[in-house]
C-alpha cells in the first residue's frame, strides 16, 4: 500500500523502495540525495516508522503501508506541519523538505511510542519535545542550504 492505494510490484528484485516510488509510481516528492543512507532526503514512513527508502528494497514491503510526502499533504490541503514550514521559511532550495517533514512526523510518533533516540539511547517519553530533543532526532536529515534554524522553528511551532 502506498499512500492508501494498493500498488503492484513486478520489477527487478534489486529495486530500492526509493526507485520504486520515484521511477515506477512517479511519486517524485521523495528525493534521492546520497543514495547511501546518509542524507535523509529519501525519508518515508513505513507503517508509521521513518526509514531511508534508498536503503530498503521494494520487495521487502509487501503488505506494508508506505506514506510519502504526497500522502501527507497536497498544495490545496497542506498538512499543518507543511504550513509551519511555509510560515517559517523552513527551506531554501526545498530538496530536503519532503524528507524533513516525513522525518519530523516519524520522530514525533517515535516520541509518542517511547522509542529511544538512536543517538543517546535514552528513552524520551515526552510528546512535547524540546527543540534540542528534536534536533537530535532530526540529525539524520541534512539540509545543504543550512536552513536548520528555520526548520527547527517550524517544527517547534507545530509541536506547540
Ligand atoms: Fe537516502 Fe540520502 S538518498 S539517505
């Protein structure tokens, strides 16, 4: 399932989830940056958990619910977090933005579920994380333009 629609996969078994989304389904909102799991531009949600889609094969996700940026909001109906990014100029070139938004939503869900941080291995249980906590959780998402402070402001407003 991709963004609530059943999708068939009959391609090369070596096809990454990222390439399947972009090249087979034409869901180009998910970006390819490094293609090596280092930049976070390809972040999508799988059953609510954020992953780097460049590191995962499409065939591994039969039966999973994959959500891309196209499934989060549209130009006519922005997700509230996307609206916060707009209000705070949480981007410059915008290339990393879909991954940033998917990652932030996934990180907030991790906090809600009590999933420990990969960086500190400390169990954070707050559903209202501090900017520092979110910076740590978002550390896998690189912004080459360096719009980090605006991204942080957007997420802080969204978290409320
Ligand atoms: Fe997947 Fe960079 S393209 S982490």
